């Protein structure tokens, strides 16, 4: 395996062996360790001393189900703390197949506004990856849907692409890194935390991979690996949420709209209610039915990346049956729908498409629009005007720059006090006042408000991995802590977090995940090691954040949630500070 | 003395006796203690739980020279930490004359966008102040130069006015509280830290004072007071900087332009050089000569507030001899001039006038324009376009909202990395890389970057209170700590900080200041108590900030100053972190 350093000061690269201490790391473990080890916590996120790190998971590139994930990490432009944001894409598998443990982008060109592409291929003769640099000028300032086909034309259909959109070029706090999906769309995202702008600040527009000839992932013990992969695959095929034609494959992640609305925890109109009267119109069921109506047949969802069993990615179609966008995720659907009071799937789909085109995180975009609505920029529920605001972001107008700055930034621009952020990152689609445990994750995660950092929604709402009362704060610190630690491990394996639905309910599935890792690495990890290893990662992330000035005072939900009761349960956020502090205090 | 609480939830007020613990406080000591005691550190600065506190100094309202200062304090909208910002105005004396130790504005109306005036007068019958509330609607959304005369018309020529401009109404991070000067202009400012927006968030547009019939300040020991006042007056009349027709009275604070330029510490074109080729054209000497040319006579400066001996406020005139604006302070002149590469006094004066009209801090405005210039919004040196940008702020356009957000906000909007801020507040007119001690004050002050928090320029540049090498970091932590503590005391006395020039060089002047306080309060403070009492205030401010999440990591100059050498000395900022940490560590 290689550590590949790309230095954008003068566009050179360097390959080195993987240090012993990094050998058993993958994904988030790799990116967070390298950021912790190499990035000065007080550096400017867009300056020459920040580093952007990409790392495939431990089992990424193997035959392990649902494991084509790549982590991107850096000091976040949005939060100012450490950031890891992972995505599923063939790009991840290619990186792994070329045995690149970590791709570290360093430095930045002196000349501003000039962009490059790094083209990474396998050099059969030398038996290692090689990098060439090409000008990206023809691709800058443009819609990624327009640009991706041209990049494929330039590099061939077998390429995989990662890149930033205009959001990154403009310097927005809201800017992700886009990766190709299996349909070559720029639709898979390391969306959160402004990593697109970190990439753009390095003068790097695209990283194009071609792994032809690469040796693939080395597996230390194939028997152990195969046994593990089989167990995990069986668990995924068995669980009601993850199995073929199960919840996710049929309705996509947006299956959660009705569930969260029923629970009174679907943040509506900028977190002023937990229930949206238009929920059914934008729910996963409505997407399924809508597609059936427009295409005249039932369509189950597809995989975002190679080797996925769950296959949760939907496609939305226009009334004439042509593709509108893929994919309308729950978070996007909620952020741009319910949270803006918008109940039209066509409007939501158009905004999702625009976010993908510009390189914007849909969650941050939707919560930003809702804050702008709260400020009176446009009315709640006006889908057409909301589309117009997303287009402003694409144009880089002054208003677009305000909105592109993200939710907290927009709140500051307009003096809004109801701003649902933690550590400057906006909350996703679960209301802390109605689901107390997820609020603990939002408040304490090293990532800023992030549902994927410790998805207590499993036991609190879905009855996965146990069943607890969402409205009670009791026991939730331990619950969140356990989920956060285990998640940090899963994010290191290269598996999609959605395997958690299956492996938390089916112990052999969890064993399978550990055995896959043992097979690849030659380790002897048991199931209980997952949280330990994840805990180590969290401690490093936390230490980075504290050195960057992000400590206990930032482990809090916004003040308004402490005194504004949320309908329909009319509860405030009542988890005491000392409980929040115990999450990392007792890690 | 009274604590007067004005509650804007439902516009009621309450008078209470001054608690024993507050009896010897004044000015900054009063505001910071009340903010520390009563404001939740994690509250939203624009929410109902922040409080805006006004307090006259200990000797304000008496015959003590140069003492008509009022402190305004709150949790800052700009920095997120504690804020005290003081100004000289007859408004301060009126407050003191009505024996109001602290005016605390609490709560906020439910209805947004509706503004009120609080009219505070002396009720002869009851022997205490009274408050009435009147609608401010006719005065909102307008230029303060247009509005102040109307408020005077409504309340009479003997009124004193404090209020916020449109910058506060729009919710800007850059927004001050304006007070009348002796010419009834809205030109004296608690400028820094976004307090105008805190005031506006309470639905409070103006606080109008009339102290007719009020008893005036109670003096415990008139003999001691008189003796002290005499000593201080003598010192002020003697020192070359503060005496009549001395440095400040002749050239105003802008006398520093040439001095700082010569020292290579005048930040130029967004802190990219320490020397400005156009410095002489905007220097205090040029203002004096320019006024002489346009009026045909020499004009010495005037007092901003009653009882000032120093009289440093200038007036700039148009070519036809009519008044353009008052006053062009050094900081404003530098920020809107040298730091933007602008060398036209007419352009600078117009921007100063506009900032006063809109309720903007001139320092923050100028550093913001320079960052926008760095981003390419307009070119450096283009005064007319710079005026246009200030006008955008006055209109509340999206671009105006970006700029109104302040320097760091504008840097984020455009992805600029050379952003000269500490704790989100912009640096004033002294370059840390050329004057190491002032950088320590900027970095460590509880206020964010603030020259008035610990003006080491005295010994480092002016040879006041000693003489040390500005380029050396040696001994500067102790120097800054001492200045910060003594300053916190002076800010509590009600004296203008400019008395420091005299009292640091003339020990009897310092004694005089202490004796004035002893005379008013009946205390027995000696000169060495000043830093002790100031240190207590700093400790409270620091504790508030730490609870608000602003700790050591925020006690740093921006990263670029650590690796970009500054011409002409070509030095970076080389004060080690542990030295910065020792400022409060050893307080």
C-alpha cells in the first residue's frame, strides 16, 4: 500500500510506504489520523497548511458487500474543526485497487483562480500508481452535469471522477466533493463541511482515477475474509430494511419522511415544528408511486457504487418520463422540502439536481434556504422562489454568496436567531427536541451536527439495535457515545453506514464485518474491538478540535431549542450540559 | 445611585438600589460585571437572554477633566464574547447626573421590526429617574444625520441621544451605538463589537436622556476629589500630546499616520505592507493644512464631550468651506485610507460620514473594504468605488449585508485567507509584525483585536511610559498585561483613555486620577491599586469568554502573519504561543 502525496505548490507527487502505525487504518481512521498528525489545528482551512486527505476503507475494493466508500478529510472550512465525510463511488474502489491507502493533497499554487486535474493511473511497468497534472480550465465555472461527460470523453468511460463544483471555486462554506455514481452522474458526495472549497483552494478541480492493471486489494487471509463477507451479505439480505425489495430498496432513504413525521420529529419550516402537513406528498412512498405513475411501472432502487446489496438510490422522473435527478435522499428531500415548507417533489428534485450541479451539500442548502425564509427573503413553501435562490448560489451573486456560506452564515447575514447549527454545521432531518439522543450526537460529535456520526435514530425511532423512548433523555449519553464510537469504526471499514441496520440486529452480520477486516489486514479483532478502535479515532478528532478552539462550549444545541417548545410534543431540549459533557468525558 | 432595568418584552422599567458589590464599580467595571453576572455565556447575542448594559464611569458627570465617557456592554454579536465599548458624550454625563449606575436593557418584543425610544428624565417629585416609551417608527431605516435633528426637535435641544443606525436594524456584525457630540452630530460611538445590532434586537432605537433637575453625582469627599481633579488637569495641560495646541489638539489622533508609517507599522492594502506611499496626504498634518486652506485660517480641534481638556476632535471641510464631517480619527483615516490604498481625505471623510450615518464602526468598515478589495470586488485605491461599497451597506443589499457582516464575515464570503481579525474583530491601525507588543494585546484581549485594550504603542512607538523596541518580542507579555489591566481600570473611571499619555509620564497625574475616584467613592485606592482592580475586571471578562467557548486557541493572531513577512521590516509575527498564553495565565 502507498501513501500518495500530491503537492499543488508546483504539482509534484511522491509515493511512500505506509508507516507501521497506519497499517490497520482505513477510511475515516486514516483521514482523521493524518489530519491530526499533519495539519496545524489553527491553520486557515483555505491556506497552504491545510491538507485534503482521501482514503478508501479497509475492505473497499474487495468483494465485501456495500463497501465502495471513500473518506475525505481535512480541517473543515465550514466548522473550523476536523472533518471526515464519506461517499460511495467506484472512485473509492479504484483508489483501493491501486493500493493507495491515503491520497494527501498538500500546498496550493501561488496563482489564484487557475485549476488543475490530477490523473492517477496504474503504472504497470513500475508496479505503482503514477500521477499526471493537466489544466482544468475548460471545466471551471460550469455545471458538473455539463462537465462530467466531457471529463469522461477526455479520459475514457472507465475513469472515475472526484471534483468540486462552482461552490468550491467561489469559496463557499457549503461545498462538497462530488464523485461519479454508477450512471456517471456527479451525484455522490462528501457533502458536508466545505471540503469542496478546501479542494478548490488547492487549485485542484478534479482527481481522475483509472485503475486498469492495478493489482487490487491485498488480502492477508482469504478464508477469514470470505467467511466474513458471506455472513455480512446474508445479514443484509435478511434484514427488512436492507434486503432486496426491502424498505430502502423500495422507497429509498426517504422512507423515513412518514416515519419521522409520525414521530413528531421531522423538522419543519426551519425547525419551528416537528410535523409537516405535506409530508406524505414528499415521502418515499410518494416517490415510488410517482415514478410508477410517470413510467407506468414499478421501479426499485439502484446501487450508487459497485457491490452494494442494499441499493437505495432512487431516480425521479419528469412528467414526460425523462430522468429529472438521482438521487432524492431523505435528507435532501427533508431539507429542501419539509424544512422549507415545500411539498412538491418536482421542486425538491430540481433543487437536488442544482445542488449536485453546483457542488453544494443538499442538507446545508435546505437548512440555509429555511433560515433565509425565516428572514423573509422568500416565503416558506414557495418552491419556485426556492429554486431561484439555489440558482443564485450557482451564479455566485452576493445573495448567492450569503446562502453559499451556509446556514449559520446566512443567519448572521440576516440577524436570525433560530439557526439550527452546531459547530457551524446545520442539523439534519431529526429534531433534537423530539429525539433526545440524536441531539446528543449533534451536540457532541466532532463533526458538527451530523446524524451519521451516531445514528441513535435506530433504537429511538426504528427499533433497530433495541428500542428506547425518543422523548426521554435517560441513558442517551451512553447510547450516543456507543453509536459514535462504533460509527467511527464502520466509517473506517469502507462499509456504508446503512449496514448498521442489519448488523445491529443480526450479530453474525457484525461478526462478518469484523472478519472481513481481519481477512484483509491479518488482525484478530473481535466484535467488541469495533467501539474501542472507533473510540481511538474519536479521541484524535476531539483533540484536534480542542486545539482548534472547539471544546465543550461548542458541544451544545442552539439556545432557541432550550426555550422554544416544539410542536407537536411541545418539548424543549432538556438534556443537561453535564450529560452532554459526559459523552466525551467518559469516552 | 440606581440600577435601572428596562425590559423590552413589554416596555416596563424597574429601579433598584445598587448592590453593595457594585458600589465601587463604574464604566467597564460595571458593564462587564453585570454581563458576567447576568448574561448566559452561550445565549444568542440577538436573543432575549442577552442584556445591553450602559454605565457611566466613576467620575463621569463630575468636574473631573475629560471624563464624560459611557461604557456599553453585552455579549457581542461580532465576537461572541464579552464586549465593552466606551464613548465620550454628554449622554454619559446625563446618565451620571441622574445617578444611574447602570442602565440594563433586557428582553425583546415579540413583534419583529418595530422600534421604540426610551425617554429617561428626572422626576423631581419622586426624586428618581423615570422612563417613558415612545414609538420610533418615524426614525427607522434612515440616515442618523437626518434623524438626530428630528429627535432633538421632539425632545428639545437639551436632550442627549444614544441609538443604533440602519446597520443595527439590518442585523450587521458591524454596528455601533451612536451618541451625540457637542455639536449634536451622531458622531461619537461605542463602535466596536456589533452593539448596535444588540440594541436593535431589543426593539430599541434610541435612548433619549434629559437630566434637568437631577441631583448630579454624589461626591463622598470633595476635598480629596478636588485635589485629584486639579492634579490630573495639570498633567493634561502639561504633556506635549494632551496639552492645548499640543499634538492631539492640533493634528487630532491622525497625528499618528506619519508616525506609524515611519515606523513601518501602518497596515496598508489589507495588511500587505507596513508603509503607505500616500500616508502624508491623509496624515493629521494634512488635515490641519487642508482645513487651513479651505477655511483660510488655522483651526484647532474641539471637544467631543463636556469638560475635555485634550480636545482632539477635528472637522473636515469641503472645498467650498462647508462642513463635510467630524471627526476624522486616526483609526478611521487609516482603515478607510491607507488600509484600502486610498490617499484622498475627501474620500475618507465621505466614508466616515456614511459610517456615522448608518451606524457602522469605521475600523471594521475599512478593514472589511480592504478584504473585499483583496477578493477583487473593487480595486485597491479606488475611493469612489469604496464609497459605493459603504453605500451598499447603508442600503442593506445582499452585497451590503456581506460587508456589513464585518471583516471576517466578508473574508468567509469570498474565501479570502488574508483576514486580519482576532476573535472575529478586525485589527486596528497598528501592524503586529512591526509592533510586537500591540499584537499581544490584539491576540489576548477579551475584546478581540483592539488597540484601546492595552495600548503598548505608548512605549513601543511614542516613548510614552518608557521606550522599548517595537520589533522585539522581549518583555512584551508583561507590558501588554500591565497595559490591559490598567486600561480596564481607566475604562472604569470614566476618563478618556487619552489621559494615559499624560498620567503614564507624569506620576502626579496618575495620583490625581486615583484621588478623583477616592473622592467620589470614599475609597482609599493608591496608584498601584489601578492594575489590581483592572485585573479583576479582566478575569471576569476572560471567564465569560471561556464559558462562551473563547479560550486560548482564540488568543492568536491570524495564521498568515506567521508566515508572510511584512515590508519594510520583512518580519513575521514571532511571539510564541506560550508567551501569548502567559498574558492571562499570569494575570
